[in-house]
C-alpha cells in the first residue's frame, strides 16, 4: 500500500467533521505554500540595516535575551545504559 493509499484509508475512517476540516486546512497549507529555501527569504533583507542600526539591534537582543531571570535549576535527564553513566548532561549526578 502506498503512502497516498494509507492516507486515504486513514481519512476515510474519520467521522468527526471538525477533524476532517482541520486535515483539509493542513493539506491546503502544505500544498499551497511556496517551497523556497529559508536562505532565499532571509537574503531579501540583506543590507537593509546600516552598521550602527545593526549594532544597536544586536546589543538589544543580547541585553534582553542572554540573561536568565528568576530561579532556575537543573532537571536530571535519565538515560538507559550502564549504571556509571551520568543522569544529567552536566555530570553532577551519577546513577546509583
């Protein structure tokens, strides 16, 4: 069975009209979106800022988004494997 046939089979099983409308809308987005590489879209803005404006923008972004506000803590990430592997990326905790 092809992917197209699988999709048709799955859609035919759906009874909920709201779900069918959502699927239709998603399909419309997928089939009517121009497929341009991201760098083509970004390149349209190349050179639109002078050097001073670009420096100011970089400074604002750095000041506003490169600091963590409030209290933050590390949550352990569990892994499957040997007991000697760390439970988090920082290596502060070890498996028992």
